[in-house]
């Protein structure tokens, strides 16, 4: 059965990729690895926006990558005060070796906005025992600094430098139904690799959600578990109705998954017609790509090599 192989990068739609790249470089130590323009008709077809073009800056931290894509025509700004339980909410979790140093480095930068109350929060062992801090970058994208407890650092992070920001552990997406979302992502080859029910005052302070009760489910392809996807399902009577972002809106973060070859991508596109927005199309760089939406409106792009 065809399946995705790896969450290869996370694409953030940006109003000003150059300025935002400078923030990520200064605040976390990302390195710029590529810059390109996408002007071909196939890109517009993939984005479902007639005449769309883009400037794309690729940044790398450790072994993980993000893309900052400035799309023209421009879409909407990130809505203000999007709560953690909203299906619009999606964040990248950046692993740090020293939360005090990482928080101080972030604090030296301008224009970001805190989500968490009273700084980094230490979660109880039942919620992973991590120290975490959530905030928004200057354009509104949610982010998280994540420090594992001493003696509980996963092996994949132990070989890295003893200081600084190390890489991206996961992208977390807020959903409305855990079983429905698991079933959806299993269709693309992801499998459950862990989970927890996060409750308590520290979780509420971290998320700025009073009485937060969050069902967390980690999913990953069999071949690569970092970075992975985390489903966040907040329990409670929240009004989760929200407009699904257009593909050029700042809130339209996209998970880019690699697929072994064009045949595998074509098979996945055929098996998931109900979720497919566009493609598969061949871009100027030779890659074949298809764009999909999950049940809560989050975007994923499948990418096969030349």
C-alpha cells in the first residue's frame, strides 16, 4: 500500500518572507538554505488560485526544515486571538536544550506575542513532564519552545549540541474528533506513536485556556518519526466553527510529506479524492505534488521527486 515516508518540511504562508526569516534566524538560529520563486501555471493550479506566484525561503534548524512562502495575490492576515482549541490553530514545536537561555534569546526579539501566561510552564509527568512555552511569531503563526526533562530526553535529540535550539519535534493541529482524524491520517500511512490526556493548571497557563483538558495523539510515518504530527483535541463545549483558510491566507500552514515516487503519489491521490484540493501537478523543479485538506481544514501537500 502506498504511504508517505516523512514529514519533510512545514510551510508557513508569510506576508514578508524576508523579514520573517530574519526573525527565525535571530530568535532560534535557523539557517537559510534556499530561496526560489514559483511562477509557473502548475504552481497556481496547485494552490487553487488563478495566476498565483510565490517567493519561498527555506530555513533549516538541525535536521528539520520550514518554508516561508510569500504568495501573490495575498490572502488574509492571521486572525487575532485564535484560541488553542480552534481548528485554525496549528503550531510548530521547537526543541531547546536550555529553556532559560532559549526564552531569553526569544525575549530579546521584537514583535512576537505570548500565548502562555507567566512564562514557560512545567507540565506534570502524566503530560510528559516537559517545560513548554507557546507564543506567536510577528505574523501570528503559533509556535512552542519545548524542553524535555533531564534524564528523559529522547535519543533523537541527545546527539545534538548542549546549547541552543535543536530542531522541530512536531507540528500540532487542533481537531474536533480524534478518531476521525486518526482514520484520515492512517489513509496516508501515518500511525499512532503515543498520546496523553493533558490536564491541570500548568496546561491551562500554557494554552491560555481555563480548565484545559487536551487529548494529545502523536502520529508519524513508519520510516521517520521526527518531525511528527500531534492531534490536539480539547474537551469541552467550545464553539469550533471557523472559516477554512484559503491557501494563501497566513493561517494556511501546510504539512509537506515526501512520497517515494510519482506512482505512489498518484495512488494516494486516487485513494483520497474526497480530500484532494488539487493535483497531482508537475512543478518547474521537477517534483510532482498534490494538495489535500484534512477533516478540520488543515492542509497537507504530498511531494514526489523527479
